[in-house]
C-alpha cells in the first residue's frame, strides 16, 4: 500500500501522465490484506501491528480518493477483501468475464476495511452491499456489472487487446477537463469519506485485537474456512 501511494504521488505531479491503470497478471487481481501479520500472542504487540495496518489502510484509501487524474482498475481473476472495497474509488472498473468479487469479512471475524460500508452503499445501494458484506457471497463479473461495481466486462481472451486502446482514447482527451470533472464528482464524497475512515480505523484496531478475530483469521489462513 505504501509503494502504491508513493507511485500515485509521483504520477500526480507528472504532466505526461493522463490516465493511470492498476491491473494484474495471473489468476488474482488482489487477494486483500495479508492478515497473518496480525497473529500475535502478545496483546500489546498485536495492538501495535493492528494500529499500523489500520492507519496504512486509511492513508491508502485517502490517496486513492484524492488522486487528481482518472484512475482505472483492470480486474482479471479474483478480487477479495480490500481488492473489492477499494474499487468504488476508481473512476472506471473494467473486468474480465472470469473475474470474481468476494468480501469474506464475516468468516474473518472483522468489519470491512477501505470505508466499504460507506462507499459500496453509496454506489451499489444497501441491498447489494448487505449481500456482499453480510452474506459473503461471491459475485460474478456480470453480477458486479449489473450492480454497478464494474463499468464494463470484456472477454478474457480480448481483455488486454481492448483495455489499453480504450485508455489511450481517454488519454487523448483534455487533461484539464478530466481533472476538473473528477474534482466536481468527488467533492461531496471526500468530506464524508474522511469521517467514515476515522471511525473505521478505530473499529478495525479493536476487531483485529480481539480473540475472536484472531481465531477466525487463523482458521481462514489454515484453510479450515473456505
């Protein structure tokens, strides 16, 4: 997350950069946070790591929300946890037809990170948000498209071929116009997002430090929970 923030900081000041694409190769887009670092027997050490991780998530989400240029997610394969909850902060989400979207927070004994309760309900509505965060059901690419989480779905064998030309077309447009339009679209969102992130950071630390969450995370990592 820190490396990604640093990259965005550089691109923010780069006049040659018009559009940013975050994508992946392989079978996964993003498998979420590495929760194994939270597993500590010592409570104080656990709290210290939980605080560090919670603040890193907050700073990462804020860097996405305040990025001035169009930023696009190209989702191939599985998007899990933070890989899903960060998507509302992208301007476009273009997915392969084989992409899947899962938020298994109930199994992990924690609340969703990335201000998901606010951003997902803002875009998807309460019904789909509840299905994602409470039931933990995995959405297909077509379901995510209908819900509004995804902007466009491409066939897997055409993904790279069609993705890059569409971004080049965006890059040919006026950068001043795109940045001004994005600023207007995100103005009201940013104010509410700050408050949501402050509350979430506190709650994440409490949850990650709890014995119940530690047990659930360990079971998930060990493969006892699928």
